């Protein structure tokens, strides 16, 4: 079996509750939006949120569950020429994983209220990581 054909299993840790219900409603870059969304963590993963309130910003990794079939070349918003998908943030990827840096507004139990998440309502959340300026800023 070729390495590019290997399959992996992921665990969904939560779900996005968002004002964006269908493709085209979400902004191209969530950081440019003041809209609030919620990330609802499944009960079996809530303990993993302990200490998250110490961070003002979080990276959210989620699945583009409504992305079209994977493409290797796309035309980015505002551009005219196609580019390789790996030089863009477009969703039609071989592994449609979204990555967004959000502002943490508050945590209430298993619910994180965040600003700047462009994920669609119902998107599966794969992981949450704190933004650490000394590591994440070049």
C-alpha cells in the first residue's frame, strides 16, 4: 500500500455551534469577524478543558465536513490564478482540517464561547491548543 493511501482514525471531541449555517455564509478568515460561536465539548473530554481559561487565544482544529471533493489547485478568494491547495487555506483539501486562531471569550463548563471562528454550525471539533506567543509567533 502506498503511503498516501493510508487511513487514520480521528476522535471528535466536540461540536461547533455557529451563526454560519451553510457554505458561503462564513467569512474567509474568521479573525476578521466579531461573531461569537460556541464549542461544545463532549462530556468525556470536558476534564481536558481544565486550565484553558488561562489563555486569551486558542487554536481550534476542526473538520471541514461540508467541503467539496479534494482539489490540488484552487483560485483563492480575490485572486484570478489557480494555486496549489497547500499554499492556500481553502477547504477542499485531501484532509479537510480547518485551523483557526480564536479569542476565548468565556468558558462555562463544557462550552467555550469564542470570537473569530469561521466554522459552520455542526462542524466536528478535533482538537484545541492554546496560542503561546513565545512559540507560535515568529
